[in-house]
């Protein structure tokens, strides 16, 4: 699975798990609900700012979001 599709599936999973609408997640990270939809479909890649905002919002690592780790949290 490529990074874009892995990212897309993780964002969709996290949004559904947290029972968020496209609009609610978009508002939380400062982008439109259509932009969230495009990210979830793998038709758009996030900017660094959006990637960081999503990781912060869901309290997961960027590595988890892009599929470099199956562990959502960073162990310190």
C-alpha cells in the first residue's frame, strides 16, 4: 500500500472512530470538509501544517498517519 492510500485510510478510520463529521474535523484542523474528503479518498496530500494538525488533534504520531508505524503513540 502506498503512503497516500495508507494515510487516507488512517484519517478515515480515525474520523469514524471519533464519530466526527467531515465538517467537524475540517474545522478542527483549519481546512474545508471537502479537503478532508479528498484526503480520505487519497486524491489529495496534506501540507506539512495539516499533517501536524491532524497528528496533534488525534494525538498520534506522524509516522502512524503515513504508515511508517502501526503504533499510534510515540514512546518516550
